[in-house]
C-alpha cells in the first residue's frame, strides 16, 4: 500500500467509497518497510522468486520533522 496508497484509501473511505488495500509484504508501509531479505533464484527459478525492492536501507535516517512525515490523524510517536 505504501504511504500514498494508505492516504488514498483513507480519503476514499471518508467519501463512503468501499476500498480494498493490498500489500505485497507482511507489513503495511510499502517502500518504507526495510527487510534484510535478499532475492533468490536464477534462470527459470528467478521468474518465480519473490522480488524484493525497497528504497530504504537498515541505517536510513530522514531529515524531515515528524510533523511533516506523519499523518494529521496518526502522527509518529515522539520517541
């Protein structure tokens, strides 16, 4: 779903539109969810392998205030 998908779903629900959100991984957050897992497989097996793509990495730190990165009705925790 990612950040944009979650906001879009929220706004559609506010307009009383039924929404189904899909997430490829086990956690909500899309590209913002870090996983140390690696893609496996070669050749034909690679076609069936789970392709992992994320722009984040283990030590990523953002330099934006929490107030900008959070949602107005679901802000980041202060710690």
